[in-house]
C-alpha cells in the first residue's frame, strides 16, 4: 500500500487500468527473468514493523496488521512464482504474549478469520501447490484458533510443490529444546527383543552339548561360550517358546546341525560386555544431523536467505539453529507493510550474484585440482 | 494493485452497501490476480472444477510465443545482472572512499583517552562484545596468522579503552586456541603501547581450556579495569549442543533424568557455563552478514552490526557499531 504516500493525482494515475496492467506485466517479466538464475530454495521472513507503520500513518494498529498480511500475500506470490520451494515466516513469538491483551486477542482473531477464509478457497491454494505447516508450541494457543489452524493444514496437506511454514507461536530456543528432548526420548527407548521363532535356543544347545560330549573336539568350547551369552539374553524371550516346541531329538539332528551356525550368525544386537544400558542405542551416534532432523524444519532444504524488515538488526530468537552456518542475512530499512517486489528484488539479485560468483570460484578450483591431478 | 473499493470490501468482509461478502464474491475479486491452474492438477480434478473454472481457458501450446518470451526473459536477466555488476562496483568504490574518510577522521592515535572521549556520549555500552574474524589460510607462510593476531590485539586494546569488560572472538577454524601464550604476549605488548604503565589486567581463555593470565604485579595506582577475552571456534557452536544432547541421552538411559525435565532454562544454564553467556553486540568485519557457524544458542537477542562492502578490521567500524548499539531499542516482545 505505498499509495498511502502518494498524492491524490498520482494515486489516480497508478490505479487506472492501463497503468495497473503495465505494472503487472513488468512484475511478471522481472520474476520470469530472475527464475533463470540460481534461486534460493528456502527463504525466511521476519515480519517486523506493522505497529510502527500504523503509528506513522495514524491508523489503528489492527489495520497495520491487516496491511502486513497483504504484504505477506504479495511477497508469497513473488517467492512462489520465482521458484522458492519453502518460505518460513515469523508470525508470532512466544514473547509477544506479553503484549496488551487487546492486541493479542486481535491478532488471534485475525489469524482465525484469515485461516477460515483460506479453508473456504481450497482450490485457489491448490493453484500455487503450497501446503501450510504450523511450527511452534501449540499448547499456548486457544482451542478455537487451533481448530482453524488444523483445518487449514489438513486442507492443504495434499500439495507438494511448495511449503509455507508459519511460526506461530515460536521461539527458536524452544524449538532447539524440543529437538533435544525428542532426540533424548528416542535414544531412551530400548531395542525390541528378537522375534520369536519356533525353535528354542536353550533346547538346541542342550542337544548339541549332549551329543558332543561323546565326541571330543575343541568346538564345543567356542559354541558353548557364544550359546551361553545368547541363551542368557534370550532366556526371558524364549522361555515361553521353549515349552511349546519339543522336537524329537532323532528327527531334528539335521535341523540342529544347521542351527548352531544360524545361532552364531544372528548375534545378539548388543555387546554382552556392556552393562545394563547395553540394550539402548549408543548416544555416541548423535550428530548435528540427528538434531536437525528433530527440528520443526526437518525435511526442508537448508535456509538460504533470511530477511528482516524495519531496520532492526537482531535475530530475536528466530531460526537460530538453521541460519548460523551459510545463510545470507539481510536487514532492510523499510517497514513490513511497505515490503513489495521493488524492495525484495535488489536482495534477490544480490543473492543470485553472490551465488553465481561462488559457483564460478568453485568451478575454477575444481578445474585447478583436476589439472594438478593430471600433472602428477 | 487492486481497486480501493475492492480492497476495503476484502478487508472488512462487507460490501459497500452493507451486505457481507460471500465466498463466490471474494473469489471473483481475487481471480484476475491468481496464476493459471497447473496443467496436471486441472486434468486430475477436471470434472469437479470445470464448473468453477469457467473463466480460465485451457493452456494451449504456443511454441513461438513461448520461445520469444523465453528470449525476452534471458535478455532481461542478462541486463539486470550487468547493471547490477556495475552498480555493485560503484557501491564498493563509494564505500571504500567513505571508510577511508572515517578512518582518517576517527583515527585513534593509540591513545585510550581519545577512544574514551569518543564513547563518552553514548547512553549505554555493551557489557559483552563479540567479534567474528576470518583467518586467511592462503597467506604465504604464516602471514594469515600474524594478521589475525594483529587484529585481535587491536580490538582488545579498543575494547579495554572503551571500558568493555568481556570480549569474545569467534574464528571458525579455532587456530588461535593453539597459540594462546603467544597471543597473550602480543596483546600485552599492544596494551603497553596504548596504555603505558597503567594497563588493564588481561585474562585470555578458551572454553574447556584453562585460563591463561600470568601473574602480574598490580600497579600501585588505580586499577584501570580488567578485560577477559574468550576465544571461540566452530566447535563451540553446534557441536557443544550435540555433546550436551549426548550427555543428556546417557543420563536418560541410566534413568537419572526423564526427557520431560529438559527445559530451555536447563540448556541455557549448561551452555552459558560451558561456553559463554549472551553477547550484547556482535560486530562483523566482512562485507555481508554470514554467521559462519557462530554458536547459535547465545545469539538470540544480540545486536548484529556490519558495514556493507567492508573488508578489513578498522577502528571506525568498531566506533560505528558502538554508536548503533546505543541507539538500538530492546523491546523484548512487547
């Protein structure tokens, strides 16, 4: 709504149908041109500045949030048309609950109204092929808003061309804590016992030992040690099975001949030398990928670009885990309701330019390496 | 851009004459601005949606038109990128000139009194300052390390003069952690050059390594303050959180804690004790904001400062960062 700045005459000129058509064509052209270069796969936006905008233009704060929602719709359209796969937006922080009750209620109402409107226009969303996901702590939200959220999520869950992550209500530290909790809970589940087979291992070992006592050889020692450990572990699992099947010793000689090797080839799935924690997964196998997979943004490409408007140069607990490696963080001076293609375009072009330079440098270094290998 | 009447109708869900908007009317307002339905989905849902999509024609293939459109896009793309290259070079030249002017205007002459005068007008100073530095490994035999240590000494001297008690230096490879005594000596020498006799005391440490502060005889006069420097590397970022997760997993397997006991406060306490607390201000001396593996947990409310197209460590960047910090408002969600 940059028309709020313009005088009446300019407003009339820009909103006339020919000018509108021309601007629309120009936008399509620019977005289509940018698609040819590298496009960020995952973009995050911090929608900051609604209240300041409302104060500057002497309108109500709630109206400022409405205009912010429109700016969001415009930017989402630009992003999806350019080929961005995942867009993450910071809609509401857990810290924002500290705001005045009136404002928090108004924001929740707006969320409910917009989401139920969304649910009514199902096939419009399908045109963009975007599915909505809500990240954050659901327990802090009122049940009627939760209903609207769940309906919107269920409606769009079939789309797979693009994803919209709405962080509502969200704090990055909370997300990291949840990921750690999830990982620890996963690693605290003991392994399930082995499947019950009809043969009882204790019975088999008794059979072997009784027959091999007559034949003197070194093998029973090795067999006995492994079968001892095997039987001690599977004792509780197979106690019920041992009573059920009592195969005839004479007829099962052929079977028992094969079974010791089968027994050895299925070792127990933990080292008997460890203590009671041995039937849990090894915590040494936890890596940062494990934690990344437990984050709410699991399964999405890594964050490429983070944009924050309104001139504030902080991260404010947003995507701390995801953006601290190679993400390009851009801080813009404009306020969120004014954010449009004309402010986003320079950011996108600069990102493309930097990415192209990085790819060129990589290609050069790969060529240099190949040349060195050939020379050697 | 949408007409004014439609905008207000869409906002308030009510037509100008008072009737509430129905679903169909809302769709009619939006329809001209939506993209065409993709071919696959329109084929799959043909029977149900043909009634609704009467206004959109099926997308007939027009190869010539597509080819021309594609060429036009290529032309515009190359034009945009050429113009952008020119613009970026101009911008870099401008910024280089401005930086030189600032550097001359605000040269510190290695006197702490000048630096103190520069920061006197600021309403608040960061208690914990953090800096990200780059180690240039391609420098010929060791000059990269020398430059890095020089930068560290300079920044330490400026922070001590401005009265900032804690300074943490992040450098991705962590090469400085292998040279702690030498770095300490260099910083000590720089302090002597800056302060003369009344140097502030210095302690240099890295997480999980013992602190290095050789015993120095306290001066008879006033104690000019203490600067503690913390060296960080990429290991102190994600890997510390992963280590914490491993420890918590082991404790949970032994039954000492349950997963529900893990709360942000617990993790915060552990991490700030083992690595560092939260910095107030983070200064980047590179041209863009890229965190390069900086510890993610502590940077939650940190003010991040950088100068576009800046490539070197300069005092004027430091001063501008402090000025910016003093003006920043912390709203904490409200």
